[in-house]
């Protein structure tokens, strides 16, 4: 258009959306493997972060799906010389899905199915290699969508039961395979060791040693050579390389010596100095270490297995007036299930009929059962005790509390703590350095060592250096402790989001406690109704409750509940306005009603001098006071009390004994706050009163600026910013989802005593990690030079080295397992 100007506006690029996927990695044996896989994944375009955990044998990758794919990530892992092969937990469902190997596969299948027209909802379960699809889409269309995504799908029938192996079972299978290999190696190595130690000679004895050792090294120990060969093709090395080189060197020298002696002495009479027993015992002892380590790592992940086993397999679905037993995965949101006495609640839901007590100890650690009535929420996997309940499903499948807990624990166990960085840096160069030291040792002993300059002593000393080095201990020192520590926490109802939070909690110096729902029960009740200026208690309460009826504040709910219990009428309010941190105002019939604190009334120019004495008396007794004004004049005061939890004082005393400074944060006025403080043993200078919701995070920042490492404990939406601002946020599990999503640690019990328990767990875990790292670094720092100097030759040389190396890694895992018995109370 003439006379007009147009300006081109360029939209800023939308931020790249990232997804996080976790998948197992096979072939890793030491910390250098972890670094190699992590570097390979990090170099893939679109990868924002990659974390690889040796103890759980998993990689967690955050990446942009529009820039890379799981196939690219798997290819990067393969290029590094390793393999991704996730687990497949089992359970019956309507479709069998084939080809899924990790959580990202399940996500891809789910995305493919959900795009199909007429599909209303879909749940894909990697655990069972299956999918449940809701909607009217044709079976062939769903199967086609899955196949187009690169997977297979077949309709589930009674003749095709699901057969899948869970990750714990896979780890157990691996441990058993190492056990069988060790037993075979030990049986075959024993004659070789006896012939060598006692120098038993008979015709063909050397050939017998050759045959037995060949089987031990290249059959029982083939995994070491296979891994070493695969890595060599990528010009890298790991602990298997050291083992393969060490055993091959001893074996190769012995074969050479035997080959040289046979022409002179004959095939059966040749008996040169052989070291077949060295090669055989190296492999045997390493297999023993692998078996013990695999067993210990399986026990380290026992918490996940225990959590997964809590899930009910079936549900009694109420349908068409009857009861139908179905797989729990077939239950949909809105379905009503029958839970008989002694049965597990199959899904999260709400009681719609019946009354009972429910044992929630398996999820929260709380020993006392909770009474459930109509309208109460129940959690899947908890145990119904004496009464039948009809429960309407509100969350099923991956959305249940149990599934979320399992995911949270898996996430924590797969994460890395900052303290692990040093071990990562060392392990990145460990194997090349050991190879260099072994080569230098061989050369030094060959040209500078005592004796006739023969190859035997230099070779055995170099082999000892190769075999005694233990990068495994470095790689396992931190993650095994994290796995066991987070698992122990889950058993006690303490859910830790990641390893960094677990580490940070041990350094806390100050704790801020939000009052409502944390120190107190969070269920305020009206205790006093004091009318003034000619108003009756009933009239004042009726108008105040009507004004509060549209507020969601807990204090407003207490006023409304009390009025309802008194049988008072509550007319519908008009012109309702709420002022955060002050109160509400509304028109109720012909009156203008204000309910709130003195600041609200003062802002409207309403005098409070007549009500202040009454309010002061109530506040001195720990009441929160709601002032009521009607038509511009003070009409009275309502006293509201929130009962202090019976365990709060003991919890605060425990925190004090742990050396922490404790602060109470509340929106109440100072007199009420100090009364609560006296009940729980807090001095007035540690009480922050009249704090607006938006100022809670600022209080956290003040303590951090003063040099404190701050923990914040809360349960409400208003606490979420402060939980995020703290060094460690603790969410009381009975609170809101927002608080729990923001917090680093969720306390399922809703008991303040879980806070000191979590801090004790953090301190003990960190102590265990430091012990492990001290041992791992100390072992390698001391033993490698000792081996290079030849000081182990008289004690067995390479054989002693193999035993020491196996003991080193097993000891680290065993030390971490001690956390399973840690007392947190």
C-alpha cells in the first residue's frame, strides 16, 4: 500500500527441546571405559550432556531429537568399541513389541502409536516389551505404525505369553556366567599350579600344562581378548587390555620356551622353565573378581528390584456388575477396582466405597497404617489390611507414584557426583600410563637389572605391573556408593533426585523450615471466634466464611469448615478480591466484608485499635489471627491454630546435634511465630515472621550470602521458588507435586525427622566414597611402583598381582554395600 512501510520481524529461534534417555552399555570394565564412552557420546551433534555410570552399566544422554537419534548414539558407542543392550522386564499386555532395547525405544514406539488416528491413549512398557493402546484404531494400523518406527508388534494372545528378561535378571545372568567360567578355570588351573609349585615332572607334563592353560586363557578368558581386540581396532585400551597382555605375555613366553626345548629333549621329555601357571592363575583370579564384583553390583541395585517387585500383577476390575481379574496394565483412569483385605492396591486412586487401614510402609517407611475413608487417596503397591475398598483409578502405568519413585531412584543411581570428577580425569589416562610404565619396566630390567640379562625377570616384572593396576576400583568408588546410598534412602522414604544433591546435603550448615505443613500438621482449625462492636459470633463467622469461601488458602478453608460445622449459612460472595499475604475482601449480601491481617485493614483505612488487645492475646498463645471488618469497621477476630507435629521438636533437636543452624519461616506475625518457635525449641532470633510467599527465596539468598550452605524444607506451591533457590531443597511428600518436582530430595513420610535422616545418609555416603577413593588411589599409587621395582617377585609376582587387583575392585564394592545397613535414625 502506498505510503506505508513494512518492517520484517524475525522471530528468535525457539530453544531446542531436549529429551533424556537412559540405556545400558555392555563391555565396560573400568573407569577408562566410562570416559571413552562418555567422550564418544558427547561428540555426537545434538548431545547436550552425557553421563556414563560404571556401577549401573548405563549411559544417560540429554540430546535434541531433531539433531540426532538413538541410532546415532548407539553407533557412537559401537565406534568406541562397546555395545548398547538394554534390559526387558516382563509382564502381560495386549501387544508384544519387539526390538526395544532402551527407554528411548519405548518413547519412540509410543510417539509412533499416538500419531495414529483414533488412538486415545497409549502406554508402552519397556519393562514388558509390550504396549496398551486405548481407542478405536484398527489393529493393522497400529502394527504398521510400530513397524514404520523400526520395531515389531504382534497382538497378545494366551498362546503367546511375554518372555522378557529384566535388567536385574540380566545382571544376575552375567554374574552366573562369570561364576561358571571361574569354576571351569579354577578346575583346569589347579593341576597346572600343582605341577609348577612342586616341580612335578613326568613324560608329557609340559604338554599337559600347555593344553590346560590354553583352555583357561583362550576359552575361559576369551572375553578379555575379545574386548581388547575390539578396542584395539579403535586404537584404545582398557583393563581387559592389561589382563590380555599380561596373560598372553606369560603364555607366549612359555610356549616359546617349550618350542625351543622340544627339538633338544623331545616332545615328551622337554621340561624347560615355564610360566603357564602365571597365565592360568591371572585369568582365574580375574574371573573370580568379576564374579564377586557382579554379585556385589547386583546387590547394590537391589533397591530398584525391590521397588519394582512391589507392583501388583493383577487387578479386580468392577465391570457390568461383576468382578473381572485383569492384568494391572489393563486398568485405565476412571476404572473402579476392588481391593480385598490382604491385597495390594493395584493403582493410584481414590476410595469411592468402603473403609480400611492401608499399610504404606513399603513406599514411605512409615510403620503405622493409614486409615482410609471415602474420598481419600490411596497409592498403588500399598497393602490393604482389614476392609474391602472400591478404588477409582486416577493414575496408572508410568504415571503412578511407584513408577515415578522407580524412575527417580534410577535417575539418581545413574547420575554423577561432583566428587567423581577427579577419578574421571585420572581414569582417562590410566591405562595408557600403565602400559607405558610396563614397557619402561621391561626395558629397565632387561638392560639395567641384575642377572644374566635374560628376558624372564623383565617379562614377569612387566606382567606384574600390567596385572596389578586396577582402574576398576577408581571407576566403581563413587557410583557404587551412590547406588547403594540412594537405594537405602528409597527404602526409608527418602527419594534423592541426583548424586549432586546427595553430595551437597552432607555440607549443609543451615536449614530453613517452612512452618505450615512442615513443622505443623498443615490442617489449621478455628479455635476462637471473638466478636466486637455489637456483632454476634454467628453473624460475624457467617459473613467471614462467605467471604473466604472462594479462597484456596488453608486458613480460609479452616474458617469455612468451622462455619459449616456450626450449621451457619454462607451466602454467595460477590466482587471477591484476594491480596496475597494479606487476606480477602468481598461483598456478602448487603455488607462489605474484609478478612485478613492488620495490614489489609490498615490499607483500607480501617482502625484496629479495638481488636488489637484480643489479637495480641490470641497470638501470644500461638494462634494465627484473622481480623474481620464489616462495612468499614472492625467486627472481631478469629483465632486459628495449626497443631505442631508431635515429631517436630525431636527433629529440630536432631538437626541441632548434627551441627546445623535451624530457622523457621512463616507468614504469621512475630508473636504467633515465636509461640510456635517456643514449642519446638527455636530461639526468637532464628524465626523469620511475616514473610510474604514471594520473599521466601530472598530469605534463602540472605543465608547463602552469609556463607551458609542452605537447605530449605517445604511442602507447598509457595515454597517451590525457595526450594529451587536453596543448595538442597527438601519437599515433604505429603505436599504438592510442584514442590516435589522442584526439590532435590523428597521425603515420602511427611515427617520432619526424615530431614536429619537424609543428612546422615548423605554424610555416610560421602564418607564411604572418600574411603573408596582413598583405597583406589592409594592402592594404585603404591602397588604399581612396588611391582615395577620387582618387590613382588618372591611373593608370586603376576599371580599375587592378579589376586590383589581382584581384591581391590571387590573391596570397593563391598565397602559401599555397608551402606545398606546404615542406621539413619
